[in-house]
C-alpha cells in the first residue's frame, strides 16, 4: 500500500479512490452484501482495475476486504448465472500482479480455475430484438383502438361518409346525362360539344451530361480498418485446442451485422489461434489492436468477425513456421478507447467497409507490418512495392499514441 501513497492521480481519480475505500470498509463488515457485490461486479466487467487501467490503493483495499470470503465461494457464486466472475478475475489479478507486490504465498491465494466457467451470457440478436419491439408497439396500438359503443359510432360515421360520396357521384352522373341530352337536342355532336384541347408541342430534351468516370483508389495500407479493441471476456474454444474465443468491444453501433450486446457494450466474437501462446489470463479485460473489416469466417463452428494483431519472430529464408511462438499481442496506448482508429503515419485515410478477398488488400500489405528497435508497431514501405513509397510509419492513434509490443524487435505482425 505504501507504494501507492505517493501516487499522483487527478482530482477525479482521487475522489473515486476515496469512494472505493469506503466501499471496501463496507465489504469488510458485510462481505456477502449482494447489492454491493452486484455493483462492483458490473463495474469491473469492462475494467482491469477499479480506475480502469490505473492500479491504485483502492484495488488493494477491495482485495483485503473480499479475499477471505471469496476463497470459500462456491463455483456457482464465482461463475454461475448469478455469480460474480469479474470480482474473482480482479482479485486474482491483484494477488498475482507484480504491480501490487502483495507477495501472497500460494497456499494463501484465492484458487482460481480459469476453465471453470458455469455460465456464459447468451448473445442478444439485435435484429430479433428490434422485431420484437416492433411487434410490441403494433400490439399496443391495436389495443388502444376504440371498442364497444365508440367502435359502433366510428363505423356509423364511416358508413355515412361513404353514403355521401356515393350520392355526389350519382348527382354527377345525372348531370352529365342531362348535358348530353341537351346537346343532342341542339344537334351538337359529342366531338363538337367537348372543348378542343390544343396539342402541346413536344420540347426536345437536352442531352444528359455524362458522369465523369470514377477515379480508382490505389491500394494502400489505410484500406485495412485497424481499431482499438477491448476484450471483455475470453474463453477456450470448445472444439479447437489452439483457439480462444473472445468477446471484443470495438466501437460498432448497436444493430451492426455480426454483433451482440454483452454487458451493455456492442461486441463481436473473435476466434484467435493464441491458445498455448498467450496465457488466458492475459486475454482478460485488456486492450488490443484488431483488423475490423476482414470478411467473417467460421472457425470450428464459431463465426469469427475480426482478427487480433500479434507479433512473432520473422522466419528466416527456408524456415518452416512451427507456430510455437513466442507471440506478443500488439498493445494500443493505455488511454485509447474501444473503437478508436489506429493508422500508420504517412498512410492515413478512410478504410473500406469490408475488404474484398479477391483484391487481396490484407495479403498485399501485411508483409510490411513489423516492429522496430523501440518495440513500436510500424509499416515498412520498403517491404511492399504497392505502398508507393519506402517510408516507415508508426501505428498510432489520432492523438499520436503509439501501439507497441513487449520484447520482440523486427517481428512479423499479423
């Protein structure tokens, strides 16, 4: 705790820390208070720490208040339908992270099995939800229609209006017959009786201006939609030992195809071949860089709707890829928001909606994705002649924050 006493925080963060310290005291007195636990679990559902990504003494206080109780929680209390899995994940992070330096002996730690997940919240079909709401509105409108005497009154009014219209039509017909009879008596033919309409001269239409042919956009790295993604949950693929299945928020609007609402955020399901290469606990609640406009594909029965970028050592000429790693996830700046676009400096522009597999945009430019000696993710124009220039551009957010990896220099990023 002493290391955090001199921590510099903003005034808002200081206020939030004080509130959490109060909550920790309440939990120490009543560790089974469901109302407090529910709120805490919901708060941690999209955060690594109580302040988001910044560790503080509030995390330690919550750990000290809840750890004794959580040790004895049943599997249902931990990951059941009404359990508190995000609290368990947070406490596990605090007791094992070197940032907090708790040095808890293994026998005294909360025993956490990351594979023991009793309940996974089913995805919400946005289209089906809209259709359901539409039907409910229609039913409500129908139920508000007049009934009984009022309905009879409306029916009679409609009938009276219809009768009046028919009467007007009959009078018009009778008047027409009278005029025709009078015209015949005067010896006027029907052709002469009708006023002659002068024929309008047809104007020659001016030729439509020809549209200029569309300018073909040359291929470039900016056509690949790279964004900040926030992994809210990651589990092992039930049918593939090498795959993780992650639920990732990446800035999509509600109702977007191939998305679901998870814990209040619009997310996509993403399969990644990182099982055995990146520990599952490192996939929880973290920021990553995703390719968001690849065509979705099914991977062993689960539709994957994006790709997580990761770095691995470049293969030497003639060397086969044994997929044994090491592998490190490309990491955006800590303050980057889910859905924020990241681009290579020197190649900024609007991405395509969905990359056309026939154009092979990803396959063309991915060989230029690499890391430099400063562990920054960059695009090397020298590696891809289609890039049009041999510059090296860092992968950055709009505010200039750079995406990085932990240790791999000169790596392949894909």
